[in-house]
C-alpha cells in the first residue's frame, strides 16, 4: 500500500497572488495617505497662522504699547511657544511648514505667513494681516508670504 506524503503549506503561486494583492492595495492606499498628510499639514499651518495673529493682538495690547511685535518678541514674551517661534527655517519646520512675521509701518501693521518646507508637505501658502483674515496663496516652497496681496480669503 502506497501512502501519499502530503506536505502542508502554501504553493509558490498562492504566495505570489497574495503578494500581488498586497501590492495593489498599497498602490491605492499610499497616494491617499500622502494626500491626508498634506491636508493635515495645511490645517496645522492655518491654525498656527491664526495663533500668530492672536498673539500679535495680545502683544500689541499687553507689551507693545500699540505696536505689533516680531517673531522673537512673541517668543520672548512667551505668547507663542518655542517650537512655532523657531519654525522659521526648513530644518525647524513645524508640521512641514515654515513661518514668518513681517512688522511694518513703525509697528502698526504685521503680516504672518506660512509656506511648506518642501513640496511634499503641502500645496498652498497662507498669510494673515492686521484684520486677522487668513489668505491662501499659490505654492512657494519655503518662502512664507510677506503680504496678503495676491491671496484669496480662506472660506
């Protein structure tokens, strides 16, 4: 009597099919994941620009004697945190964005801006000025807007 020696396990074809299915799922999921990450970075940047705008008003009323403060003024008075205050260069980017503040007209006007540190971090730049309206600008990597001109108000 002959007994068949059956080995248990998966065949090479079955393993290849599983690997192919995983590859297809990954090809669909990765672009969506990257888009979600960009959207998250942009939401964080909008929030940070709003924080800077609020901090500017607080600085003007509390410490500035009617004038707005620079980024370092806001950090020195602990109105904004150090992580946001140091996010002025690409290596120190916060949530993929770099930020800048320009104070003009002898401190009576400011513009806060945010730009993606790399093209993979976001697709838009943002700015805000004295009235506190957030503006959206076309992508300009690592160069925060210094004015709200050319931007469109965020919905």
